[in-house]
C-alpha cells in the first residue's frame, strides 16, 4: 500500500484576477473563470468564514494540482496595504538612523 502525499501548493509570483462561477465556501470548492478558462477553485485559507457567490471578483494567488487558490479581492488589497505600510515604516526607521549617524559624525557625537 502506498501513501500519496497531498499535492504541492504553488503560489504565483504575480496574482491574477478571477471571477467566481460556482459558490465557494470554507468547506466547499467551487469554480472560477480565470484567464478565459473555467477552473476548480477553493479558498487559499479555509479558515475564512465566507461564501463567495457567482460574479464575485477574486484574487487567484496560486494552485494545488489543477485547483486554483483564491482570496476575496478585499482581503488581498488589505494584505497589500499592510505590507506597504510595514515597508514604509522600515524605510523611515532606516532613514532616521542614517541621518542620526551623519549628524553625529558632523558634531562628534552619535545622536539617537
């Protein structure tokens, strides 16, 4: 008896836009239209308590076998906004530390 491992999840480098054709819930896979073709699809994170109804736009972020992995569009936008804010805060902190070092070297002491 052979044990089959679950199919590997592949995340796309660039997410795409799709549209729900058949209802998708956290426990039920459905179908989406993606790149002019219809595909089986399921929620990427089955912990979402959401029902995606036909004509709902979704973000296609990857696949598992031939099943596409989707997120609600608003979920992906929120994630991107959080990522952008985190990057902005890192850049601000980096710039502040750089200026502190420059002024410190000008005045002979290090500013924090």
